[in-house]
């Protein structure tokens, strides 16, 4: 969703940060709206365009489908059984068409190796093969318990053509429980030449960490508690691109991955095939 919605984390309330995720819990509606059309990309004969989303039981259970809304757009979320919805937005200039993103088309990437293994669901990633947005970049990262992700520490807080893009970022976390024990994890951000952000914080389900600048990582999943985070990014650059620079003291870890296997707990369940 390109425009930032009211509530949640807004650009104006987060120190000028360009991106803004929002989470909502939606109670069951007694009935769907009266407009007659259903299904991705179909237009009712009159009235609004309607996208029917399948969703998923939880963030670790499947890749989800999604809908893109343009700037200055208006939307109503209706669910007969209720649910939780993440609305990710960013400041933007251009109005793009509303679209449906099927789960089966989301690129799933396994990054790292060994205890740095993680899964990235690139549903709104930048690049030629990514989903087209004006400024917004958004992905999901799933990390098995005991692993480190967002590692090596990296940054994207300065504009260096072809090397680094200036992007502010927000991490929204959900941590899997173990039985009745709630999960927790940790997030680290250290100061970079471009800023003074310095964070070491415990994170639990529903927590968000704002990263306007700095070397960010690792995101630490405690043993027995898988970690999920939604990354939402945007920046002022004319080109929508994700270019990062590894921390000079830790980038060497990438060279060790060639001799290691990806964690066998990955991938987490993928989207079901179309029926």
C-alpha cells in the first residue's frame, strides 16, 4: 500500500522517516460489501475495484498474497472471519494503478548459510524483477530460532551511485512462542558516519524498530523461537533501488558461507499451488 494510512507509524510522527508500516486487527464483518465482483483485478460494473485476498493462518505458515493501492487512493478492508492486516506505506510522487499480487508469484530467496541462514519473501522488492512501486520497498524475513539474520551489519543511509542507496527502514517483528512461553529476540543498530542511531533492544511480537540511519544487524532469533520481521523501506532518491554497504569489520563472514549448507529448517512453508 503506497500511501501512509492514519494510525500506526506515520512519516510525520517518526522523525521524518520515509516509510510507514501499520498493523490492524479486523473483527469479523457480518457480511461482505454489496458490490458484486470478486477476484483479483476484476472491476464491478459499478463501484470500487475489488481484490479478494486469501491470506494465511500466520506469518510462518505460508507466503501471502497482497494488494497494492496507489497514492491518494481509498480502501475498505472487509473480512467475514476477521484477521490481522499489515499496511505498509511510503511517501511517493507518482500514482500507479491498483494491482493484486498473488502469493505464487512472490520470489522466495534463501540467504546466507549455517547459523546466518534466513528466508526472504520478496513481495515488493526493488529491481527489474521486483513488484513495481514508486518509492516503497517491502520484504518479509523469516529466521529459524538460534540464527542471526540481517547479518553482516550493513547500511543504506548515504547516496553513492551504484554502491549505496539512501533508504530509511522499519522492522516490524513477530516472534514464535514455544508452548505457552512468548518468544523474544534482539535487534542491534550501531552508529555510522551518516548518523548516530545506537540501539540494542529486546523485541517481541508487535514491536517495531525505526532505523533512519546506521549499521543494522544482527537480528537475533533466540533458540526455540523463530523470528519474523517485515522490512519497509523508502528514500528520497530518484531511483528505487536497494544498494547496501557491509560493515567493514564484519563483511568477511560472507566468504564463509560457500562451505556451509543452508539451515535445513528452511524454507518455511510456501504458498499453496493455485486450485
